[in-house]
C-alpha cells in the first residue's frame, strides 16, 4: 500500500479548509462578475435598439392620431422632437416640408439629405406604408435609425420622417459601464472580505478542536473541546468530549485494574512462596502438615490461574479473536448439570440453590461460552448473596424468548452503580478486597451475550438483592 506523502508548507496550506472555502467563494464572485459583464455587453445594445424602435413607433402613432384629430401644432412636434431626442420632418403629399426639427448638433441624416434622396424615401414609404432602416456605423451621423411613414386618410396625405442617432447609446453605455465597474470593485472587495471572514469562521473551531485533540494525544485528560461556531463542530466537540471522558474513565479503570491485579496476584504468590518455604524448612517430614500446606499452595495456584484466565478470556473476546462455535443443546439440562456442582457449597457453607427451569429447552449457542456466563453469574450471586445465602436460578418462557435469571438475596446494587456494573474492570468500592475477583467477570458475560445477540440486564434494589437476566432465543 502506498502512503500519502506528508503535505508540507504551501501544499498543506492549499489543502486547508480556510483556503478551500476562500478559493471557492472567490471563484463564485469572479464568475458572477464575469456573467454580469457578459450579459451587459451582449444585451445592452440590442435592448437599446429595440427600445429606440418602440420610441419611434410611439411618437409616430401619436403624431398620426394628432393629425387625424386635427390638433397637431408645431409646438407639440417641437416638444416631441426634443423630449425623444429625434429629428422630425413632416411633409405634405407633394413632398413639401411643413415642419422640420433638427435636434442633432450636426445635421441629421434626413436634414442633410438631398431632395432626390428624400423623394426616394417617400417612394419606399409609399411602397410599404412604413419604411425603416437601421444604418450601422461608428460615429454619430452614420449610426442611426431612419423611419419614413406615409400618412393615409383614404389616400396619402403626407409623410412623417423620423431620424434618430445612436449617440445616446455611447454615453449610456459609458455611464453604465462606469457604474458596473464600481459595482464590480465593490463586489470583489466585499466578496473577498466575506470569504476571508467566512473561511476564518469555519476553520477556527476546527483548529481549536485540533489543538485540544493534540493535547489529549499527549496525555492531558483535562482538555475540554470547544466547537462553538456552528452545529457540526459543536457536535464534534461534544463527541470528542465524550470520547475524552471515556478515555479518562478507561485509563483510571486500567490503573485500578493494574493495582487490583497486582494485589490479587501478589497475595496468592506470597502465600505460595511462604508455604513452599515452610514445607522445605519445617513440614517436609510431617506428612499431615505437608499435605495441608500443599493444599494451600494448590488452592492459591488455582486462584492465580483463574485470574490469568479471566484476563485472557476478556482480551480474546474483545479482540474478536475467538468466534462462536454454535451448537444446538438443551440448556435446561445444562443448567441442571452446572447446578449439581454447587452441591458442595450448599452442603459445606449453607447456601440454598433454587432452580426452576422447564424440562427441555433447545437453543443454538456456544455451549462453552454459555457455561461461562452461567458460572460467572452464579459465582457473583454466591459471592454477593450476603447473609441470606439464597440463590434462585429460573428460566421463564416469554414472547420474545426464554428469560434466564439468577437472583440473590444479597446487598443489591445502588442505582448509581447499576449502569457501570458491566464495565470492564469495574468493581464496587466495598467489594474490592473482601471478595476475590477481578472486576472482569461481568465484562466477559456482557461480551459473550452481545456476541450471541441476546438481550441482557440487571434488576437490583439495595438491601433486597439483585437479578441478572438474559434472554435466549429458542431453536
Ligand atoms: P468481580 O465479581 O470479579 O469483582 P464482576 O465483573 O463479576 O467482577 O462484577 C463487577 C462488580 O459488580 C462486582 O465487583 C460487584 O461490585 C458487582 N456485582 C456483581 N454481581 C453482583 C451481585 N450479584 N450483587 C451485588 N453486586 C454485584
């Protein structure tokens, strides 16, 4: 597998959230500006020409309606010419000019035209009713629009000639361009400013979290992640705070476990050594004493083995190194056979075991691990059964499966401790030294039940006792 090369300097900066946000925002703004300019350049001229044509139509219609109404005056024509910035000539049917207004600083096309040219315009208007021509050019005179209309009332009574230069286009375009330029500069400055602010806003909480994570990595468990800024980083910070708390908890538990294990290992080891020395120095020749001492050595060794086994079991289960080897078996049968092994305890130490399970119940599970669960729970019940020394093992068929429960009449577990009881290495303070154990038993139980997909839990009331239960699926 090829690993990514570590990013350094500029490359790293270019891959930062800050830079990425900034660059995308910048691209966005530049695109908008470009789009704005393209639209402006592409449409302004044609829009303007269209508008001028419409103006010409309006003026023409107005004049014709005034003529029909007989209310046209030179003053009105003059006002029209100047307010619309158009050259106007009104001729009678013989081509005699009645009114003529030249608004152009230089001569308009129609005012500079010869009599024959005007006659030609009239002829073209006669042919089509209205004659229009757009002369494209580069200066004020040549770039203009020509409109000639023959006015009819039955027959032709006169001619209206309108001519407008495109001169205003140039100045309008210039004005708009200047304005657009201002808008562009404002947008660029504002946009780049906002993008820098935005990228800062987005990256700051991330940087803060990264800094805290670095501290956590170096072993500072007191760091608090602060993701203030927006929801996602707040959630991330919350999750990390939770993770950090968990790490701290596990760390403390691990330290506790080390202390517990060391203590639990040291006690039997000291005993083994002491009794071995005693056999060597004193009781070696006394068979009764020797056997008694050897018995203690064996017992302590068993205790050591159990402890080491627990640690190994849990490690294997947690690493997932060991799968399940499922078999179909009669768990009622199995529970009864396990319980028979506790008769010694019943006889010797006065424990009472009450077993109530159905005749036969077949389940598919890993029998060895199933035994481990039952043993662990019963051993705990025995260890924590208190004065009552009563232990109930029941199996009750329910809708969702059969619930197997192990109940004791011991001191029970407080509400605060209940949620912790299945945690790795957890041991209630007061049970720390009184009862031999590692705090791993219930973690092993939990892992096995999870692997089987069984539901499980604990019901307990202080002073009354505890019930550890799990639900198996039949079949
Ligand atoms: P261990 O029994 O080796 O200490 P476990 O994981 O089996 O470890 O149990 C964890 C803790 O849960 C115990 O230390 C004890 O405080 C509590 N506990 C377990 N079973 C019972 C029970 N039946 N009644 C009361 N407390 C219990």
